[in-house]
């Protein structure tokens, strides 16, 4: 796996390591299916917008980059919204306003800027890595919150226990996200320490 791609999944995970895309991670991760859907939608828009940003990077003036990247991501976010509404109406209803808001996500704008200033290989490797990393992170948060908050996983009942209502609330989302961030950072730091020792 390309270093740029693996970096986006592990050491540079957009949610757990860089803190990008936190708002939807708190709002739509009360169930794993919605979290996965939001992660996939964001990743698809990210890859497509990074490709266009790479193509336009040489012709857009420095002063117009932010406005251009917002328009590009807005176009792909609108396409994603139409696809979800047409083929996955229940999921689209669950995600609500957060699909159109992908257009102004700090994650997408930062990666579009990166893509415009780098080679095609680096741009696509970065976009794919960040996209996969975001899907993994969102799904993990959704799984933990759904199991603890509702006693289900992807809508299926698990062993009977009393769900913790707090986990399903925004405050619980902060707690779960913080704990997962801590675990992810500890694992990444340990992995980096082993690599440095071997070197």
C-alpha cells in the first residue's frame, strides 16, 4: 500500500488524528449504518473533488482557490445527495442536512488544496487514504454508540442489556469519540515506536 494512502488510514487518520469532520461524527453516528453511509458519501466526494482539484490546480489563481474548491465539493455533494435520495431514501433521511454540508467540510477543502499542489499519484493516494480512514473512524464511532446506546448493531438486537442513554446523546458522542481518539493515538504511537526501534 502506498505510504500516502496508509498514512491517511492510520497515522494521519482525518477524524482520530487530525480532528477533521468532527461535526457529522457526533451528529449521525448514533447508529452504525448511518455512520457508514456518511463515511462512504464523504469519501466518494473527497476522491472526486481531489481529482478535479488536481486538474484545475494549475489554472485557478491563488486568490480564488477556496471559492473554487467549495464550488467543486458542493457539486459532488449535491450529486451524492441525489443518489442517496433516489436509491437510499431512508439513509438520506437519517443523514439529513449533513450530506450537503460535506461541501464546506474542512477535510475536503484541505485535501483539495493538497491535490492542487501535488502530483496525480500523491493526490489520489492521499484522497483514497483519507477517505478509507474516515469511513473506518465513522463506522467505529457508530458501532460503539449503537451497541452501548441502543443495544443493537446495524439494527440487529444483541444480547439483552440496559442501553446507556447518554451514549446516544451528543455528550455521549463526545465521550465515545474522545476515548476512541485516545486508543487510536496510543496504538499509532506504539506502532511508530516499534518502527523507530527497528530502524
